C-alpha cells in the first residue's frame, strides 16, 4: 500500500509542477495532496516536499493554520474570473455557465474564508 501512496504522491507532484507553468492548473492543491500521500508512504519524500523552498511554506501554512497566502488568494481570484470570462466569450450554453458559476463561487467562498497569515 505504501507504494500506491508514493505513486499517487509523485503523480500529484508532477501535476503541481505542471501548474507552475500552466496558469489554469493549480499548484498548491496538488502539492498538498502529494504531502498527504507522502506522509503515508515515505518520510524522506514528505520531508523533502515540506522543506522545499517553493512549495514547503504553503504546505506548512495549510497544515498548521489552514491558511492561504493573501497573494495566492488574489491570484486565484483573477484566474477564476478569467476562466469564467473565457467561458462566456466562447459562448457556453447558459446552463453550463450557471453550473460553472456556482462551482467557481463555491471555490471562491472557500478560498476567501480561509485565514491569511
């Protein structure tokens, strides 16, 4: 079972790293998932991820306080609004826009109700 957790963690890290360069793919949720998977599979990989200079601080903030960096909140908001505007511009059907809008509103509510630093 530890191998399964390790593989899931590595896949999550790969998706998170892709999110660094792909603007609509979130990085931090995948890194949080990777930390969760590594905590069940490999202490060495978990420690590497938590102490990583780029990804570690967000993971530690989330684990210790459930906090999201205010800068990340703003960037997330811009990305979410951009995705919705793009959906409107390409002419998605009103029902799809309503569903997407409801889901994105829930995501925004979650993000903005988490504590900052």
